[in-house]
C-alpha cells in the first residue's frame, strides 16, 4: 500500500513538473509586452513571416484567396483561424487584449457592435489611417471605427444595408400587390415611412392569419439605428432615459396596441422564431444583406420569399464587420498591409462571391460581379443591385458611445416584456427600463 | 530511502560515549532526502494549486477593491465600494434567488435519482456495460448542444414538451416567461447531464460494499428495501458526501445552461433565470466590462458556496449516519461503559 502511494506521488510529481514546464514554455509566445503603435517593427520584404488572421462565421476568405496574397508577397504566409461563433471570437479578443495583447492573431476580425467598447481602448490597436485607403469606405462605415483622437482602428469588410424581405405568396393570399416593384411602391418607395409600413401591415393582417413582422425588437432596432444620437450625446455622455423623448416615442410606438397587433411576438434567434419560418408566422422582416442567409437556413422548402428595394424611414445599416491589427503584434506593419489588401474592393468582391458578405467599399458597388448577383432562394431577386441601392440610401451614422449597448439592453428588455413575454404592460415595462437604467449607475 | 541516516546511539543499548563520527556530505544528503523529499514530491500539487487556485482567488480579491475596466485595466482603489454596489443591484438578489432555486430543483432530485439508478445498475443485469455506458452518454454531450436541443423542446409556442402537455390537456407552459418554469426547464438540462455521471460514482462505491453484509442481512430476513437503507446507504456514506459537495459546487455555478436558454444569454427580459455566474460574466465580460464589480460578485459567490457546502457537509453527515451505524459519541460512551464494567 505504502509503496503504491509513493509511486503515485512520484508519478504525480513527474506529471506536474512536465505541466509546469509546458506552461513556462508557452509563455514565450506572448512575452512581447505592448509596444506603442509608433514603434512597431516595419515589415521588410525578405524575412519569411507568417501572418495569422482570426475570423468567425464565414468571411469568405478561402485558402486560395489567402494564397493569392503570398504570390505578391513571397515572404508572407497567411494562416486563418476561424471561430464558429462571433461571441467566441469576442471573448477571445477582449480577454487577450485585457492581458496585454499576448496570443492575439496579427489581424483580428471584429463586428461593428463591439466597436463602442474597443474605440475606448484604441491605443491597443494600430492606427490604420493611410493615404492608400482614403475614401475607400463611406462615413457610416469608418466613423464607428474612429477613436476620439482620430485613429482608424478597423478596415471595413462587409456591411448590412437593410431592405424588406417578404413573403410574396402571403401577400398574394391577402390580396395585396406582391411583385417586388409593387411592394416597393406599396410601402412608399423612396419616401417610405414607418407609419406607412404599419398601415400596410394593418391591411395585411385584416385579411391574413399571419403576423406582419416577426419581432417588435427587430423593428425597434431598425428605428433606433436611424437616430443620430439615440442614447448618448455625441460627446459620449449618456442621455438620461427618463428625459429621452425620442427613445420613449419609439418604445411607445412598437409597444402600442396598433403595432402590437401586427407582431408575431417572437424573440429573434429563438426556437419559436425558427419554427415560425415554417408555419407562415409572419410576412415581412427587416432584412440586412446578411439576413438572407439565416432566412434561407430556417425557411427551407418555403418558396415565397422575395426582397423589396425599400426601407421605412430612409436607409439603415445593421451589422457588418472590420479587420483590426492589434498593436502588440510582432508584424503589425505587415499585418496592416495584409488587412488593407483583404479589404480592398477587388478582394472583397471575391469574398462576396465566396460567402455573400456584402461589400462595404463604395467602389465595389459598381463591380459587375456584384450588380449581377441574384439569390435563387429569394426567387432570383437581384440582391446585388437591391442592397447596393439600400447602401446608397444610408444617410445617418448613429453615434454609439461606450454605454450604448448597456442602455439599449434596458429598452430592448422592456420591449421583450411587452411583445414576447407579455409579462408587463407598456407603462410597467417602461418603468422597468428606467429602473434598470438607474441601476447602471451612469 | 534504504539508507538509514546515522542517528544518535540509543542510550540504553550503548551507554559508553563514542567519538562523534564525521558526518559526510552524502549522509547529510540522505538525511535531507528523508526529511525533505516527501514534501518535494507533494509540492507540485501545491505549486499548481497556488498558481491556478489560490493566486487567482487572492488576485480576484485585489481586483474587487479597485475600479477595474476589463480593457482599460486597473483604476483607483475604492475599498469595498464594489461590494456595496453589488448589494444595491436588484439583479444580484434576483440572481441569488434563481441560483438557489435552480440548485435545489436540480441537485436534490439528481442525487436521489443517481442513487436509485446506481442501485438498479448494481443488480445482476444482462449487458451490464451497455447500461452503465448508457447512463454516462448524456454527460458526453456538450452543454451547449444540450442547450440547443432543450431549447427546442422547451420552446414556448413550438416546443415538443408543450405539445405533449397539450395532448394530456394541460395548458402550454411559458417556459421562458415564468421564473419557476424556466428554473425547472434549466434544472432538467442540468439533471440530464449529471445524473448518469453521479450514478456511476455511486455505483463504484456500491460495488465496494462487502457482499457478506448483504448475505448477513438476508439471513436476518432483510428485504431489498431494508438492505438498501440499512446496508447500502450507510456503507457509501463517504461517497454521498463527496457527490453532495461536488454537486453543490457545480449547482451553484450553473452557467452554460442558462446562458444558452435564450439567444440573448442575459437571463431573460426580467432576469427570470439569471444565475449568479451568468450575472458575474455579464458584468465583467459584456456590457459594462466592469471587472472590479465582477470580482466582488465572484468573492460573494465563493463565500456563498463555502457556506452552503459546509452546511451540506454537516447535514449529509447526519443523514447518512442515521441510526444505522453508531456515532463516535455513542462508541465512546459504549467503551466507557465497558471499561467501567471491567474495572468494577
């Protein structure tokens, strides 16, 4: 008995020392600390280097596409790591940034929604401003990635201009005009307003068992993204929610009885939402370019989907991504060059053809490969042209400061309580939002 | 360790004083070997524990008394302000309620079911290994996958469980609205995953129970139930304590299941199923990135787990001891009585 214990201890000791050694070794990779962005090493053209690109979901960067870069830069090998979900990538990025940037990829992909927090720590990223990329993107794409001191921390990849996706068959059954052109006019064409959208919704629901839209929160999201300063003043100070008449107005609109009568009362991305695609749950959806993918995934076998080139209240952008270069990287300058190449209009068109990521680069909009793009699932809708037009219609760049999402959550929760949970009436839900806002302690 | 270090001559055997021998270095080494080696051998555990256990706990304490932003790093020393802030948050108290409720709804049936399943598996079954691996199967499924599957089962409008309830004439349950319903749904996920795992631990303990005890019990006329309560349970007491403690720790740290229970992962619009670990995560790693406050929550959770773990330890000890085997006090009293009899 005693002998086995000793042996066991010896084995444990051995294993443990190996583990300790392994931990000590792995530290080497990241001991570089955080150089300030000025003194990052300039990439020269002869030493062989490997650049890593960390993305998530599907950016459309195939191995062939990345190999093209090595053709022009023989000393550079590009490797991509892909996280299955953007949340995983986000946790990885923030945790490693917090630890000083050790272990990050040379190029890190981010989503637009992460930017309000990341621009606060802009010094952890390389300033990507450069004459080469001047004017590559419109203001609504670059502004969210620009820090207070004017540094650009991300190069735009794709973007989410919003149109209306709708069920042509359900429109027809309800006796409404159903071709994409007719629906565009029905909803008000270029002068489409939210009131008009809800008015047509009333006509539709009077004659149909289906709801008009899927989720009040989705509608609210579309509306609030058209406000220039929704929850915070442009200097970053929060607007007290109790005094925020614009937001309160939107809240009362989407939770009011008239609009609630049009809702399918679903939370987006929930199981019930998924199921509603199969049982005619709703007829229209606010539809950023990338949403066509999720709709197709869930609505397999349903043939009536189409896209109308219209959006209430002017244009709107929902989502989209960027490539950043963490300042702690050893090959930051070379990584910047790679990021610039990956986000060039020509490369982005290839990525679009690979994965349908709609380009954020103005120049790419007129590329024949884009304008000719159609989507089979949406009855061959000319999605390239439609979303290109919707892109041009985006006029407002909503300001999103450090507290944007904390405050947005308080209102979104209140809408969920009325729309999905039905656990509170309008007044009680708003009071709940005010309480939650006060608990934030801003 | 075969080399005996030179010790001072034992006085009664060799009374004559001897010249002190010069102690060679190798002998000194041997002496160190005897004295120090055991500690050296067990030190890796303590070093690892220090690095991965104690240090983080203490450092979390250090973070908790500072203003600390996840990305911008350390701020001013604020004393216990973070703790005070946490106590003022309605969400914190809600999260405690939810955590305790989910813990009770999951752990209690889980441990009881695990013991019963283990007792069944301990019988003479055909295809033993098949059944034993079968109960472990849910444990192999990743929690997030469990979350996705149960998300479909427990969907409010389109879920399978509500359809079944409809068949037997029960109104659909709003699994994602009512707090208690959501807790039951989450506890179901937890139980699905852990019951089989615990059952195997119990099974291992049950197989170590000497069979003579059962034979004796049978001769004494004990039925199956009586054998179970009077032989099996007392014999696996240590394991019961172990499982109760580990499932207490696990149960109070439930995270994956509530996080994937809805797509937002924030614990519901009214925080119906926000658990404390989820609250901790959302405070520190999303939204406000308030690491200082998250650290304070972590410490409070640590203290809570410690308290409930201790309470469970004593309760289980009591229950498992029962009247089947006498307590130490009783044994001592009996010994005293025996000695008193013998002396008189």
